[in-house]
DNA sequence: ACTCATTTGTTCGTATGTATG
DNA sequence: GCATACATACGAACAAATGAG
C-alpha cells in the first residue's frame, strides 16, 4: 500500500474509534509528519482524502478539526458496490439472482446503456431483500468481452470483488443519475411495492480505468426505503 | 487567483470549446509545465480538479484523455446555489418569494435543522417556476446572527452571492440527503403537483469554512422534473 | 495597533517508482 | 531494453490567516 494511503487509513481509524473525537483539533501537520515519518506533501495528500470524506475540516492558520460524521449513514457518495456498502452496516440484506442470461446488444439497448450495438452482454436481475421485503431490484448489463467468466454464483456474492481480485481489472469511474419513475414490469412482478406507485431509479454507467464502459446498471428502489446522502465541498 | 486555478480554468475552457475534444489525448505533464511555466506539482493539482469534475482521465504510462462530458447535464454534484446552477443552462427559471419572516428556533425545529434552540433564524419559502409550472419549493432557514441583512430582494436573486461577495463570508461544505416523501402542506398549497402524490426532498445542511452551520434547506421537487447526476471515481 | 510564533496554503525543484508501447 | 508518461515521495521556501502577547 502507498504511504499516503497508510496514513489516511490510520487517521481514519483513529477518527472512527474516537481517539480523535469529533470537534477536536488534530496535531499540526508538522507534528504528524514527525509521527508518521513522512514529508508534508505526503501527509497533506492523506488529509485531502479525509477532507473529501467529510471527516475533517482544515482552517487556515488555526488547525485541522474533526467533523461530526455520525450524521452520514448510508453513503452512496463514492463508487462502491452493494455488497461493499452493506458489509459494515449492521443490516441483514440478502441477494437473489432472478435472471442471468447472455444476449447481444441491439440498437434500442445501445441507446439506453451506452454500449455499442452487437456487444455481447450478460443481463442480470438481482433482488435485494431486507426484513423479508424485496425492496431493491438491480438490473445489470456487463460487457462479457471484458468481464469474462461471470456466473450466477459470483453474481450472488460481489461482482466488483471478482472483477478486481480475480480478473485484476481496474475500475476507474462512473456516471450516475437519480430520478423517480413509474414501476416497470420487473418492479411490479418482483418488488414488494405495497401501495407505492413509483420507484427511485439509480442509473450507473461504470468505466474501467482505461475509459472503457463495462457496466450499465439500473437500481430500482422502493421510495420509502431510499435515502441518498453525500458530503460536498465548496470550490 | 491562484496559479493552479488559472491553469484549471484555462484547460476547462479548452475542453468546453472543444479545442481539446472528447477522446483526445492532452499534452504530457512535462509539456504543459512548459506551456504554463509552472512546476509539475502545480500542474497536477489543476489536473486533479479536472479529474474530479469528470472532464479528464489519466492513464498511467499512456497519457491524459478528455472524457465525453456532454452526458452530464444538470449536475448537483458540487455545492452550488440554484441561481448558479441555472445561469449557464438555457432554461428560464423564475423565482418567487412566498414567505420571508424572522423567528426563533424552537426544540422541534432544532432537531430537524441542527441549529441550537433559541438561534434567531430567517425562514424563507421560495417557489421555482419553469414554463409556467411551479415545480420546486425551497424552504430555507438562515442563522441571522451570521447571515445579517438578508431581505426579500436578495432572496429573489442569489443569497450565496450576497454571502460571499457582500458579507465576505467563506462557505465551506455541506451535507446533503435525497429521499422521496409525501407532499406537505406547503407543497399541496403552492406546487403544481398535478397527479403526483409524492415529492423528492433534498435536504442541505450548509456550513461556513470555520465549521459553523449557517443554513438548513429543504428543496421539494415534483418527481417528474427531478434528475440528479454526478460523477464519481473509484478509490 | 503592532509584532511574532504557529499553522495551513501554494509553489518550486528533484529523485525515484511503475506502467505503456 | 529503452524512451515516454504518469505516480509517489522528499525537501525547501514563501504566502496568508490566526491568535497570543
């Protein structure tokens, strides 16, 4: 692991276990440089990451202060998978693969997903259950030229872990949109919508580090179970 | 303006006017350092900002490439005000101030807004109209100990511009949440909801650079007119 | 009002590591 | 193997904001 990542993780943990409590001032940059035996540039890179996470706030001439981060609960603000997002929250989600089949991208699908026509794709429908209610339906399309060897077993667990650890591919970035739509046939068939007549649709276009689109996903959420939170800085 | 900001703005403009077109490789860091007469650290700081914006993607050993950014339309991914967000999009929004009055924060309001009880607040309700339809209701609470001199005239224009340019205060960061709720009394009274029985609620807690909360806002959007888009990087 | 030490912010230069072709 | 290009790390200097004296 890189040095700045080590420092970042160490400070992050100290904030999490409150040995650096919210509201407190952390040691000065020069002090931390000594503690971690690093240059100021390296330390500041770690602090930058913590600031982006909303964990600390630097004040010119005063010092760096720990923010109260308890308020951010289930953050979608970074690019993480469903499995990753839930492994540390105490909630007990389960995943069921309702559909898993190969197909070729046609013109209609191309305009929705952004894949070129004729691209071989794996189509997945996965249902997420919380407290015996199916509240999320994830519809994924993966480019199987890039993501090879995907199967139902992997889909049950974490596809992102498979892509990075098994295939050794680097995930780069994603574009995302959030909107509210009428339920489609899948939603009506599979989700426990009860009285709700709309769903929150989160669309994701995910690219490898070399800029190639490898995944298009639509997550359909029951509106009462959807909260998106994020932290943003003024520039 | 700082040197890295100048470089950032210049490159951003070249991408916007397509003298650096999507898909193209931009000059190497060393070349750009010569062009801008700056160090590599300074140049990389500018490139970092462009990368966060989703405008470029760096590939180790290959170069830096311009991404296709047309796909991000109405981004709320950064911390900007309604007026700022709309000044460059061609749409013709109008703002109407429906309510503007001073009050003291009571216990109930304190738990919602995060302000301490007894804090003097200005409560604002502003309606945003697009094509003769009222589709957004913004309910703001400003701490008037910090944001002094606010009035209906300023609320009609841009409060953020007033805070930064007139009061010379520095806005630091915000926490935000997005969820779907049943319409409240204001929504039913003021918005053109037609057949919709829900609204998208965006809550914002906004802090000055010194970490003090100065604004709590709820934006209520008609669901069919709400799209939130953002760009995220894998870390 | 002024000085001064402290602390963060910006910029430069240099060296080395690592991925690509 | 080699040149190119981005990534990481170190050190140094000065600027700018803050707060204490």
